[in-house]
C-alpha cells in the first residue's frame, strides 16, 4: 500500500479522548438508548412461560394506572421520605467527620481504622439486627440507609478535603486566617463541588439500602410495591416500579450535577 | 505599617502612593541569624542538615533576592521567615520580634499563584483584610487602590481561571500587599510564567516596589532576575545550602532592562554562575 503521507490518520469517532461534535454525541446517546429499548421490545415479544417480560406499552399502562389511582404517589412519597431523611443524616455526618479527618492527621488516625473496619461489614447484613432492635417502623429503614452510606460518604469527603492544595492553606495562614477561618473559608468552599459529587455517587448505595429495607418490612414504598406485585403475579407493575426507580435515579443525578455547577461555577469543567 | 482603625472615616484612607514608612528607611526589618534547618533522621541515618547556618537580613524598603539552584534550601528559608516552617536553630525576627508562626505582617506569594478559585479577583485581594476584621467600606477602598496599582481594575469581578498567568500572579501579589505587610516574601513568583510575561512582571514588580515602598525578600533560581530586581543578592549553594556570596547590586532603585546589557551586570552574572559550578559538597 502506498503511503499517502507521513503519520497515521485517525478516525474522529474512535480517537482516544477526542472532541466530538455535539450532534454526534447526541446521536450516539439516542442510539444507545434505542438499542436497550429494542432489546426490551424483542424480549417481551418472545416471552413465554414463567419468564414474562411485559411490553413497554403494558409497562407504561401500569405506570399511568398506578399514578392515577394515587398509589404511585403514595409509594413515591414514602420512599422519598425515607431516603431524604436517611441520606441527609448520612451526608451531614459524612461532611463533618470527613472534613475533620481530611484536615487533621490526629483525627484521621483515630477515625480511619474503625471506619475502615465498619465499612466492610455489609450494611444489608445488619437488617435483621436493626429490625430486632428498632422494630418495623420507619427508624430501622432510615438507620439502614444511614449505615449503608455514611462510611463511604465520610471517607470520600475526607479525600475531597485532602485534595485542597497545601499551598492554598499556607497562603491563608500568611493572610491572617486562623484554623477555624481556614476550615470555614478555604477548605469548605474548595471542597463544596467535590462533596456534592460524593453525594451524587453514593446516592445509588442509598437507594440500594432503601430497597432492601422495603423488601423486608414495609407497608408502603416503591420496593414494597414490587413485593406486593410479585404475590399477585403483576409483572407489569414490577416493571413499572423498576422504571420509576431508574427515572428517579437519573433525575437525582441530573439535579445534583446541576447543583454542583450552580453552587461552584468556578469548578465547572 | 498597620491599618488605621476601622472607625476612621474613608476620606482619611491611605493615598495610593508611598505611605510614610512607620520605620525610617535603613532599619532592620527581617533578620535571620545563624539559621539551620535539619530534617529528622530516617531509619538509621543521621538527621540531614538541609540549610545553614545562614545569615540573611532585609532592611526597610529593600528588595533582596536569594538565588540558588533547586534543592539548596532557599524556599525553606523563605518558609521559615514566613513562619510556615520552624528553624531547627538560629534566630528569626521581624522588627526585632521573634517569628513564631505565619501572619499577615509577612505576606507570601508562591510560584503556583494559590488564588482562591471560587473568589473573584477583588474577593481574593480582600481575603486578608476580611480575616483581620477590617470593615466592608475600608476593604473595598483598599481593594480598589490595589486593583489600580496592579492594573487589574477591569478584572475585579473575574474568576482566577479566566486570567492569564501573569495576571494571576499580580492578584496574588495584591492579595499579599492588602494587609500592608512589614515584608513581602516571594517564592519563585515568576517561575511558571513564559519568558515574555516574566520580563514584564519583573519590570512591574520594580514599579510596585518603588510606588509602595514595600520591603521585599524574593527567592529565585534565575540569576539575571535576581540581579535585575534586587539591591542585594544572597547566593546560596552546596549541601547543606549556605550563602556562599553576598552581592551588592550597584544599580539604583529605578532601572530599565537596559541594565541587563551593561558590562557590570554581565560580570556579576558570570561571577554568580561561576559559583554554581563549584561542587556541591
């Protein structure tokens, strides 16, 4: 083959870390979604016997029916209440302890070992214990969400805090800032976008804990609805709830991304 | 130089050009006497003497440079003066008072700018004043004054990421000057700038120095930069790093780049560079 010139020409689509026009990116995203959707349509069309896959249309019907009956709203509210409370507590603890861990070597030394141990205990394994201790009300569910996320939140916030450049802290001291001012006016604002990212990433674990709690003992909630539907073989409702989970997940991700960029425009990529 | 009390009316604020120095020119500002810095022993090895003993002083209104190759401990010395590191032995004082920690009386500027990326230019400059509880009106006044001196007025509301390297370093200098430090400590401030910007910033620093009457100690590895800017150059070399030569620079307070072509300048440059060719140990 005759060389056309020096060097090797690369396709713009498969170039490592290449810039790609927005239209290309949007098109590929739509293509990816379409692929998954078609796979679903195909699976539902050939479903038979015990493996029933409801069609997208049937699933949509189940979603709208659950919505208009008020059931979906109630379940959604119950689940959101639990995760809202549990995850807020978890992030609050994670922020305070992570901030101290990332700032003070002494606190890091004292806290790191127990946290490292505790986080390897699968929080889901604590469910029976929590039910035993706290009964079957809201508190074991909220507690499970806290326990399942707080250690990750703490350690990851500590990492974010450690990423504050040493020179930025030094220069603050030479400008007359005390330790408290450095924590409040330098470390905290510098860590803000990273902390929001931590919240966004670990929220998935929060949902996982919520589902486990609701599957085992609940009278309401999106995951509880899936268990109920299983009893009556309502696969379409089970699918409807799964779709709702997915939509909530994507929506919360987008909201937290937006929040990150709105709260810290300086850190926007 | 201290800030006048916050309750004084704004019309009595300092003028843009030289404030009358609180101490007459020629008095000792920074004094570092027989300073030694050792790093603790690792495993079975003995403690390593990194710097010293070194004597360095800077008088009121002087611009002094420490020049040396990387690893000679010149930045360590600056950090000791700034109170960010402690000397293992020796005395460090400013205006006769021993340095025991960092403070706004010794403003520092680092090579990496170290601006607060979430704060605008004006907010960055204002930070030190805020920390000292200077009220809003007087802060705004001082910031305005520094923006004018630093030629940054049009960029007051920009974020650091929107600025060029040279501008960022001007903000960092303005921020360090805002609390009216007794001495300004500059650690390779132009080290990461391109050659053209570096040159412009050197001339700019001279101008700011003349206009504000600031006392400056600067660390650099660039011999020409040291000679062009300062009135006295401490040449550091060796392991441990020591002052091997103190050069009194014979060019006046105001100088142009022309000076760099004068035979005297070239002689001094060659002389210092010759010192760096000596073996380290």
